[in-house]
């Protein structure tokens, strides 16, 4: 090993690409969707913490989840947040591959521009 200063092999990886068949939806998810359809979630929809942001470079729908826009972390809010996410994503995510991008802070103009390159 002495004198061997060669570089480790490089690996090309596309982060987040997974080609599998989704498992059947559990009954808990169906319950979440049912509660979401009955609930008044307008206050959460106005926070704009999850949205369909377009498509990625492979043509897959891309959802954007903004952590800075989430409500305070409480058990009640967590269930309601999951309801909003399920209502928005289910029609697309249940039938086609998609991309989900989580951003922990608020987006600046610089980040919005670079997000489009996905």
C-alpha cells in the first residue's frame, strides 16, 4: 500500500431515483384521506407549505415541501399537515413516479432559479 496514492473509483449516482412498484396503500392512509376530505384545512392551504412545482428533468411531477411554511409542531397540526399533503399529492403520486423536494428554509430568488434545474 505504501506509495499507492491512486484516487478511489468514482461513482455516478442520481439521488432520489428509485424504480419500484409502490406497495398497496394501508388502511391508515385511506383513513387519512377520508379525514382530509371531511376537514376544513383552508388555514393550512393558505400557508403554501406544499405545492406542485412543475416537472423534473425526467418529466416527473415535482412537489415542493417548504419547512419554513409549516405550522408549529403539535400532534394536531401534524395530522392536519399530513392530510393536506395527502390531498395534494394523492391524485398524482398514486399513479405515477414523482419527485419530492424538501427545503428547510424559505426560498430566495437564487434557490428558486436553481430548483428549476432539477
